[in-house]
């Protein structure tokens, strides 16, 4: 039995679809079903869906007692940096308290694999010439969201070291693809172009992110599930560093729109300059390679938002 938490959200729902395509049957989806967790992301899946807040330890305990999962994929998280700056409490509740609840119950019910999905933002910000993040890079979160994810990572590691819980952590770069909430840069750019609206770009658009198509991320997670070492961390990146402004211009070009739609807006507080992932560990030990180029992934994403979005 597999639990996927946060599986009505962007990456979690794509992973649930990926498992279904791979023939996994014994799966239960747990999700709080907030604004970013949409049942429509799961519309063609047969997995049972349980509406639960992982910060609610009593409801969570009922589900563990009923299903007794052997594997946990923890995608459940509040993820929007802007929202964390406005109100940190939901990020503490879900990302920290919720993760600890899952860990406690996983120890109690002797879960055989606890896979915690995290972010490269826990490492902080890089300069333009700095080497990419490795698994040994010290944590240096710069905003409340990344601080909450860093704390959850530390708890996962502590539960492995203290209680022997078989854990693994993956820290991934920026994802894009189908089913992503429109508050994020790529879907907002795509939908604004469709609607003829201005495309907001923070600051001067020079911030750099490493982008990975969500299906490639899902493959990497399953690779780690099958072959990753217990107690290990793996960075997952798309090997695709792009400035935000260049990304927006690429989408505009692919969609045949005008750069006149670009509108520069005030930068947000704590806006990290650059993220970059060193993929060497997962490449060398598990032979993982991202399979989509940026334009290939963007084309698939644009088609989904045009034709498949409900």
C-alpha cells in the first residue's frame, strides 16, 4: 500500500498519473484539497482520494490504522513563496507539523520507505558564477517557504538517524508542466498570452532558475524509490538554467505572441538570484537523465493548457 500526500496538487497529481501508467494499483491519495489541490487533477484516476490535512494528526492516524501503508511519497506542502511572506503559519502547519505527523505515524506503523519530496530552495541563493548546489551544500533558506521546507528535511533526516525510519529525500529544481496552478510563472505566462493580458516579470527578470519538466521529475522519483539508498539525499535538476526574462520570451516565441505583453513589476522580498542543481549523484548512481528539452516541455505544457485544462 502506497500513500501519496498532496496528490491533488501539481507535482503530486502528475506523479499519481505516472504511477497509474506504470501499473501501480494499491495507492491511496491524501490531500487537504486547498486552492492548489484540485480534484480535477485526478479526474481519470481510480485511486481512492481522502480529504485530510496532514497537520490533523488524529484524522491522519485513522487513515494509517485503516490502510497500514508500506510506502509514503510526501508531496504535501504549501509552496508559494509570495504567500509565505504574507502569512507563514500555513507553511509551518503543513510543511513542518504535517511532515512530523507523517513521520511519527510512519515509525509507529513500520513504514518501509518514506520518500520526502523537497526543493532546491533550501540551499539559498547562488551568484552568477557560483558552482551549482550539491547534496553537501549547507542549507541557507532565504524566505519563510524555503525555511519551512528546510525544517521538514531536517526532521526527515533526524527520524532516520534516531528511529531508523527508512527515508530518502529528493531536492528538485523548478518544475513545469500540466496541472500547475496559474499563480506560477510558466502557467501564468501561458494563460495571460491566451487571454491577451500583460505578463508580470519581477524586477529586471535576471533571476535564474533550473527548469525540469514534471514528467522527468516523476521518473527520477521512481528511480530513487527503486534504487536510492536509505538515508540518502538526491538532487534532481533539469540541466536547464534560464533567466526568467529569457524563459518568458521563449514562451512568447513558441506561442507566436508579442514581447509587448511583458510588464516589469516591483521585485518581491527575499527573491533569490539563482538556483542551479548538480545532478552528478543521481546521474552516476541511478543513471537518471532528463529527457525533455525546454522547448519540448514548454510545447507539451502549452498544448495542455490550450486543450486539456478543464
